[in-house]
């Protein structure tokens, strides 16, 4: 053990080892400047990497002559606040992931790479020092409303407003340069400031909508505890005006000189959400998601940290966004699986939002029309406040749900005759129809009509999906692609046919049946180009008669006023899934898709095509609603001890061949059982070991996959066992020959 008078840096490094590392401080840095949350560049093996300082110690288990000095302290002030450090370290602890890798993922990519924030300067814009009244008169006559709006905003900031703040209002540099050419503004460069930019002008740009009685009660309940932590489930049927409640709750928070963080599940929802927030607020709004460049993400991150952005809208990773003055966290569509990260540190940003709310002592709202069973159970047990919005906002009425029995019917593009007739009527009335089919491509696969051969992926236990534009076969699990064969490799027959329906095939047939109508396909294949999704959404919002064909991209939170008919093709298959969450996910999906119909002043209809119309869970969903279905599912889960009435961890292993992966998990299961016995963690309230067993998709991306399930009625024995188990697994020689991971509270069991 070594002692060092100048102090020892305890640093979290982005490596796979579950431990911290000790280094000596650089000689030129006094100990008083070394505070937790600073980035530190250090030598590690034969390279240099960036880590985060956790603490300054006086002792180390490493001998003094083995300690290496850090190369460089990268920051003068911590990039991670005390609260964000606590959040990231709690995340690493709860999800049993290396602290260094967790902390570094809480930072934007440029900061992970060592970007020097000390060189950071921003352009600010202010009224020109030699401002001429004639320039203002010329602008007023120029019929340039966007320039006029930007000029009014800059005028309210005589000391300057940053380019990033102006961009968050929708004003880009070319527009600002035009104002500069007119002699109205001038730019200057200075160090970034920590201040709330919206102090100088009215908070609202447009008036809030009038709330109904349910919305009013919900808003009052949320804002009455704005100075302390509270967890609220806002359970509102689709179209009930949850977003308006969010907007008015955020307005209250902003009036208290605090910031709001809104999490949304998909990038596709951010443009419409951003537009609505910018229409309502006279406040800089920043957006953070994976579609931005590294520089854009850093700019937004810094704008939030410095208080320049009053509102932050982000996808999953935004839960780690620093806030200068946090006031509220809202998780929209809280049930969505996108909030659970499926690689690296497998955190749930919904659950982290609750922990962060408690750390920051601010309210957290979880909103959904179809809440997860975990969240509903927390509401039933009074851990969360429960607020219900049971009626649609304004004059909109709930859509009428109808089951279409497809047994014995001749389908065209997967669509039943009754559904096609309804689509025709909808278009004749000048409305839009949405056809939901949760399968991309032209058809699920290709088959030989002569011998029954099916085209399989060589890397996965899955069929290749047939695509026609461009023509190819594609695996959506590993991205393997190949051309379409001319004949069957099994019997040489040239009679090859598509099997089943995909969005491309449905689009093609609908275009043939309705040649004068615009058919818009929305899936991940058709939306690959940068602005394709927003351009398609803009076409839909024009309100012209159209048929929308899409996958889950259309199911999440979109507002399509002209859609009055929704046809759901084969969505009930999930009721028969081997995943115990299959019925919950399917019920949520059906109602989320159904909620796109009749959201304005026109009544909506929803046709649910099914080959199993007598399915009890489907009947409950259609005739009694999600509340009754969720109660049935909770009763089932309780009777068999599944989450949320127990807690699970999934240890996965994969390798090119099955033997080492299976052997690793056999060793893991034996070690787990030994720990359970020695530490007395078994029994009815203890830990149960299930497996190992092949994963539901045993082969994926050319690797064989195995699962080991650990389950307990309470969290404590499960986590205590994992604290003992995981360090032992790191020492297993097989651990270096395979890929393995641990997933706490797993959502995807495939």
C-alpha cells in the first residue's frame, strides 16, 4: 500500500473492468484544483485515454513505484455536476456495469475524445452599435417575417444572444447574416456565459389552449409540488391532450426560472414536438438525439448546462443532460421499449428519470395512453400519483374499434375486402386511411412452390425478407443481404413466390387498387434519407386524401387530423408470443395505432384484422379497454411471480460455436448456486437460477446465443448475489473467448 502527500487520483476509465484506477496527479496541478467530475487524460497500457476523476485519495493499494502520473487535467471546472456524477455512478451500480464506461457515456462524443472546452468561444449577436432607424423601416417594408421575428428577439438582448440560442428559436446563420448586411445587428465573439436567456422577454409566444376539467386537475396536481420530488403517472387515452398538460406544466416551471427536460422515445417524434414547443414558447429549445452531428450534440449539451436552453427535448440518452437549473422531467410514452438501452450499459432512461428527479428534488411525469405494467403497479401501490385523462381533448371522440375475421377470406396485399371497401369510402369523403403492418419489406420471405424451400439467413435463425426496391433479400437482424436467386437451390425449380405480406407489397397492391390516390409508405427502409421522414409527415399534414402504409414508426404519438380510418393487419400475433410481455406489448401497440384515427373533428374507425377473433385477451382489449386487459395481465403475472412482482437479471453469452457460450453459462449457474447456498440467498424469497438455455433466436449475426435467467421476489438478494458473482465471472478463462453481458430488468428476451 502506498501513500502520497500530493494526493492520489482515483479515476473511472472507459474499460470493461469493474474497478477504478489510481494515478498520481500531474506535477503542475495543485491538489486544490482537483475536484470530482473533471476529465483526465491518462496512460493506460500502450495508449492514452480519457477518464473521469472520482475522488482524491491519500492511500492506494498500488505500490508507490507502480503509480503512473496522469498526463493532463482537461478541465478547469467539472464537466459532470455532483448530481450527474451520483446519477451515473448509481446507474453503474444498479445495472452492474463498469463505472468508467457508464460515466463516459454520460458525455457527448467530443468530450469523450478529449475536446478542450477551454477554447470554447461563442458568437453572440446584438443590435448594431451604429443602428440606423432607416434600416428598421427597410426591414419592415421587406416582407421578411422571419427576419423581423429574429430582429425583435435580438433587440430584447442588448448585451447579446448566442448563435446557439438563436438557432434554438429556428433562426439559422444565413438569416442572421442578412440582418447584419442590413446594418441591424453585429456579431462578436466571447466566452460562453451561464445565464437564463429567456429572462428578458415574454415567456409565451402563443396562448395556451383551454383545458377541460380532467386536464385542469392533472395540471394542478403536478404544479402543486413543483419544489419537491414527486412521481406521477399521467394516464391519458390517445388524443386526450397530454401534451397540452406538459406544455402548461413546463410554462409554470419556466416562470420559476427553471428548466424542463422532455424525453421522447423516437427521433421521428422530435420534429413535431419541437415545432409545437417553439410555437408556444418564447424560450430557446434544444434537441438532442443520435441524428445530430457530434458538434451539434455538444452545442445542445452545453446550452442546457449553461442555462441557455430553457427546454431540452431528447431521446433516451438525454437523461444524462446537464441542467443549469432543473425544474421538471417528463417521460412521454413511458411504456415504449426504446427507453431501454439494449447494449453496453443496459439502462432504462424512464427509471433513471425517477432517480434523477429524486436527486434533483423535482417532479417527474410519466405519460402514456397504455402504461407499462410496472408503472401501473407502482400507481396501484401508491408509489406514484395516478392521474387519468379519460376523454379526448376538444370535440374529438374515441375511434370505433371493429374486429374483421379474416378466416376464409381472400386478402389483397393482406387486406380484407371489408377493409378495402372502408378505405374506398374514406378516400371518397376526402379523408386519409392508415394501414398498419408491422413488417418491413415486400414479403417476410421467399419460398419454392415446388419443394417448399424457404430462403434463410446464413447468420441468424431467421428468414431473409424479400425487398423489391431495390430487388434483394435482407436480414433485419444482422443486415446480411443477397440477390434474389433465379431458381431454387434445393430442386432447381424457377417457381419462387413471396410468402406473406410486407409494407412494400401492401404499398404496391394499394397503388394498383387506388391509382389516383397518393400511397405513402413509412418504414425504416423508405425513410433512410435525412429529411425523408419530415417531408412525408408534411405531405400527410396537408390533409389531401391519401393512404398511409407503415410500421411502428407511425404508431407513436403522431397527430394526423385527416386520418379517420386505421386498418391493423395481423397485429394480434403477439398475443401468442413466447415472451411473457408479448400480450402487454401487443395490446399497447394495437391501441397506440388505433389512436391515430379520429383525432380532430371527424369520427374515426379502426378495423383490426385477425385470424383468431375469439382470443380472450383481444376481446377484452376491444370491448373493455386497456385498463381491464392490464388488470388481467397483472393478475396473471402475480399468480406466477413474474415482473413486476419479481425482479430479473438476464446473463447472456454468445460465441461462434455454441459449446464455449453454453459452458460459460453452466459455470455461471454453478457459481450462482454456490453463492446462494453460502450466503443463504435461496428459499421462497431468495434467488432462483433458470438455465442456461438457448436464446429464442439461438443464432444471430453468425454467433450462437445462450441465456441464463436469475429471478427473485425482491431486489436485494438478487443484487447481492450479482455483486459476488460478476467479479468471479471476469476471472473465468472462458470470459475472454466469448461475448457476455448482464441485463438488469430485461425488456427484450430474444
